[in-house]
């Protein structure tokens, strides 16, 4: 049984739905509250994230995964026209629960981390354009600018990794709904199965690469402002970005 809040099924005029993952605890931010409730420039992080989605994709059905027993994030979601779904113990399990709660008319789904609350609308538009062009799995990425070293099991350097062939992965990640449901089922992530997340799976595109490798993952340009808010320093940067946008 899928646990979700009693809200009317959203309409999906263009077949597009967006799942915003907001069930994380946010312990590294030190606020003692779910990460998506932490204030950024005076407004909950989730509110910023949902406002961006609405600006970019005003017609999309919008679902938000929230922690069990939540009321505050559910209220934020409702205020933005989104529908709250109780998440699972992990991010992957939360996404699976949201997939089970999608309206029947959704044929394409974007999965977005609320912690990337300042993602510019253009990134959403690029992901959707790739789906419209026939891609079934789409990921926004940015170049890696740091020098990266590989280390052995003892923590000793084994040399510098050529960053020309590396990309940092962001969200929203876009998918054909049937494909994303199929790889979630193959991974044992359907709601209430009690299965653990597959090892080495860090995002939704990883599921496609593992369980449906015949479907290529298409890369589009991400944005430096799509950074993930994880630590207190990220909050300072986010506040500066909001101020710069006026």
C-alpha cells in the first residue's frame, strides 16, 4: 500500500510530472529540522524549489516526498499547488513511492532534489526538450573544475584523474515513466517491499544504467547555480544567489 496524503489527483495536460524529493533529515545543516524546511533568505528551502518548478513547468503535475508524520512540508507543498507523498527510508525508496502515486496521465517524469532549490528554469527546459526529442533518460551535468585524485584502500594517492572525461551530475533528471517504473521494479524498490537499495546506485539514472543499459542516458548542460545545499556554507551561498537575483 502506498502512503500518501488525501489530495485530489493532479491533472496532467502535457503528460509531464515532477517529483521533488524533500524527505531528507538535513542533519549536516544543524537546524534540527528536515532539510527542506531550513530557511533560505527567509523562505523554506522547499518553497524556493517548488517556485522554480512552477516557473519553468507551470502545467506539470507536481509531487513532493515528505518524511513520515510530516505536516509542515505538506503545508508548504499545498501552498505551491503540489501533492505530498510520504517518503521511504532512503531517497530511492521515496522516489519509488512517488512513482506509485503519479496520476495515470503522466508519461514523462522529472525527479528533482529539493536541496537543489535554486536550479534555473532553463535547466528544466533543457531536460524536457531532450525528452521531447525522444530521449528516455536525461541528466543535467557540469564540468568538474577541481583537480581529482584517486586513492587506494590505504588512502594513498594513485595519481590524478583526467577530469576532461568527468562530469558532475545534477537534477532534475528526466525519464520516460514506463522506463523509470521498470528499473525501479527490477531494483526491488517498489513501495513496501522492504528491499534495500542496490549497492552503487546513487541516483535515478544509475538505475537505468544498471537495469536497462540498452537505453542511453542523454546528458544536457546543467548550471553552477544548481548546487546542492548540504552544509552551512551552502546556505550562505544560496542566500547570496537569492539576493543577486533580486
